[in-house]
C-alpha cells in the first residue's frame, strides 16, 4: 500500500506539471486553433529567469513576479511580431512559426543564461512529509495547490468576465464574434500573454523539483501537448485530466512493470484512448457544416 | 559562389603551405582535433585552451629538442565524418608529428584507422575502453575508463562489507556504458546486483524506481551511473524517500555543479574522482600534488574559469608526447611511438602512468580517489 501511495504521489506531482503545460496549449488553441509549440519555452523562461534574478540578489517573491512578467512580455511579443503578421496564413503555417520561435528562444537562452542546469531552492524547505508510509515533498504540494488555484482562476475568468467570455466566443466562432463587435485580434494577443504567464508559473513551481536549464521546455512541452490532446484539445478540464492520467500511468508503469517501459506504457494508453475517442476524453466532437 | 570558395581556399592553403614550408625545418607539429563547439564543448573547450597554454609555455622555455612546437587544430564538433576528414588533413596536408586530440569516443574511433595506416602516434582524450582494447599499435589514451570507476566503487564497497547492491542508471550513452561495465565487474568483488533500474536522460522524477529499490530485500548500497542533471534528481529523491543505505555516484558527476544541484541531499554520497578535484586537499607527499596544483593554478589564472578534469586529460596527453620526444631524441614516428609505449612513472593530472605494449592507458585504480561529500565539499576517504 505504501508503495502504491508513493507511485501515486510521484504521478500526481509530475501529472500536475503536465496539466499546467497542457492548459497553456488549450488556451491558445481555443483562441486561434493554433498549437503553440513554444509553450515549453515559457516554462524555461519562467524557471531560468527566476534563477538568474535570485543569483543577482533579488528576493524570491520579486524574482518570481519578474520572471512571470518577462515570460508574458515574450508571449505578447511572439503574438505581435511573429503570429499576427501571418494572420491570413494557414493554421499550419502559424504552427511552424511557433516551432521556429521555440528554437529561437532556446538559442537565445543558451547565449544569455548558458547551457548548465540550475536548481531553484524549494519554497518551504525540503523536509519530506510522510503520509501512510509514503513521502511527498512540500514543493509537490505547492505544485498541486498552485494548479488548483490557477484552474479556479481560469474558470472564473472565462465564465465571469467580459474578456473571458469574448475569448470563449471567439473560440466557438471567430467570424460571428467579430460581427458582434469582439476585437478578435486583441483576444488572440491576450491568449498568448495568458498562456505565457501560465507556462512561466508552471516552470517556476517545478524548477525546485526537476531542476531547470535552457532545454527543459522540449520534453515538458511535448508531454504537456500529449496531455492536451489526450483530454481533448481546447478543453481545460481535459488538459488537467489528461496530464494526471499521463503522470500517474508513467509512475505506475515505472513502479510495477519496468522503468524501461515507463515512457512506452502511457503512449500505448494514449493510442488506445484516441482510437476509441478520436477527439480526446473531453473534446468537442467536430462537426463540419457546409 | 562555389568558385569563389574554392579560390579562397586555394589562396589560403597556398599561404599556409608557404609558411609551413619556411618553418617546417625547425618546428615540431602537434596535430589536434577536438569538440570545441557543439554538445561536447564542455570537453573540447578546456582541452584546446590547455593545449594552447602549455605549447606557448614550452616554446617560451626553449621548445623541445631545440625546436618550437606548433599546434595545428581543427574543431570537429561531435561529427565523426568531420573527425575523419580533419585527421586526413592533419596526416596528409599538415604532416603532423603526433596527434593529441579526440574529445569523444566517436570522433576518436573515426580517426583510429587513419592513424594506424599512416603510422603516426595518436594520444586520445576520450573515455571508452574500446579505444585501447584491443591494443592498437599507434593509439594511446589518457583519461581513466568507466570500468575503472566501477572497480574503484566496488573496491570501496567491499571494504565496507557490502555485497548486495542496487543499480540505477541513466539510459544515455554514459549511463548505459557504465551499467554494462558495472554488471561485468561486480562479480570480481563478490558483489551481487540485486536490482537494476533505469531512467531517461530527461526524466524529472525517479521516486518510482527508487521505491522499487527500497522494497527490494537486502539492498546494502545503491550505485547511480549517470551524467547531467539525472543523478542530482536521484540524490534528491533518495533523501525524500528517507533511504539510508550508502549512495554511490560515478565520476560522471564529479564536479561542484552536482553538489550545487543536489544540495543537502548530497551529504554522505561517495564517488570516485580525479586528484584534480581535490588538489588542495591531497597529502603533501602525494606524488600528484605538485602536478595538479601547478595545472590548476596555471589554468585558472589563464582562463579565469574553474579547472576541469577534461583539460587535465589534454595536459597529460601533451606532456606524455613531449616527454616521449625528449626520450627518443628525435621526432621519428616509430621512435616516439616506442617511447610513449615505454612511458614509466609519468605523473599527470589523471594519475601515475605506466604504459606497456599491452596497456596503452597505463593507469591503475589509484588514479581515482574515493571522495565523500560532507557539508557541500569533497572529503578524501582513502
């Protein structure tokens, strides 16, 4: 039982990270039907910026805020200078632009911050908490707590504010939204800014656990993308559930089957789910009206 | 475009030939190809700096056999094809007297057939055992091997009466090779590997693997063979799970960076490292002490960066070649080769080198020091 709990804790922690990354994918997908492959780089910017600010003697809370602000600015700039000029292009073209942006940001980070790994100190110590024979780090609780807060905040934003509703409206039908007076260009800009901030928050939260470096976004971005697809692209709940499923199966596979197959088992599971539910667990069934 | 390149190249090589022709008579050419850029730049960069620094110093002191040394270097990244082309140029165009280079095993092995055919002494700076096993007539190397690291670790375990060991290794090249060597030599020390777990090079959480090890009966110690950030995460997870069996790491993480990343969790971890890491902590009568202190001081003064074991390998390679030329009294290739093979009692940064016709590395286990991390610093165990 203790070992099951341990695998579960490990899975939930890792899964919550994937979920936060997946949420960022979902948000931009909603506003533009674009998959932003630079999402992982926002995590990297969040983590690395916090590390370098701390190194410069800035107190932790201020460093975190600065890192989130920087990532948001990068997100906005990405939309303004790379995505917006291509607004009349095919979705695929825009996706390729985001891949280019991710390579550019990684290269820039290598030059500015170097190629080494860095550790961020945990927010509230590293004395493990023991529950039922298994242990969990306080930092994992931070990750989980922040995930819950972020999800609640996003739910409020999308359902209770005018801007949130405008984003939702744009995601349902861009032309109609424009007709009723929604500035869809602004919606897209805000989506990029929000998802960059979200990525940075995820990157900062997990940096004490996973360490951070210029290329930390590649793998986490990929796993977050898988989480988003698994849950149904564009669905917030889907990204969360998808991330948790991915994280927990990985941990269980490593624990009960073999660490050699740790990465294979979740992917087999994903293939199965997508085979029976091609739109993901919570995806809207695509209806093409002619 | 193309024609322009060719012309530029012709002009450049004409100048190069003219200049090399003029000074060829009174210089000794040290050829080198290193991974100065790309993913292995952490190897090639300090190696090149070391070669340049010491060749300048030797020249300032009057050179070797009354001649000045000239370094001919090509950056090959981690590209084996490029290494082959560059070696060809070193051998045919530059006509070097000896080659000291090859940061990675891949680039080294690409050059081996060429130097064997051309008959030019080649001292490699790469890690793997395959470079010198089986013995190749013209090929030598200076860095210790991962098999020796495994042996050193098991020797220490044996001294602590540990017989049942759990292995957790990365699936990258370094971890894979280390795992294979560890499994191969464990039996020689009466050690049984009772658990064998792996993790991916980019994994961020190893608690499931460690939980399995924790629940395996009779584990007396855990050995982690890996490179990069993985071992630091393993060390943190190890502490999180409250595991108390001694944890061993490999020489792959023998740097201050590892201590910095793993933090408090690194306390008590043991690993084999070269004397260079603990230069100032060596006993005063240690034969390596003056060499490593000298190298460290010179490197850190010249470059302003921390000394690395990799640069030390280049120092050893260059000095072995230079000593051999002095012994041979000429730069005749066969004479120099024979002199390198007969190197005895050479004290380098990697250890005391005693080569023979059967051993083109010449290091024994004393080349490694068993270190323990205490309060964020290295402490010599033996």
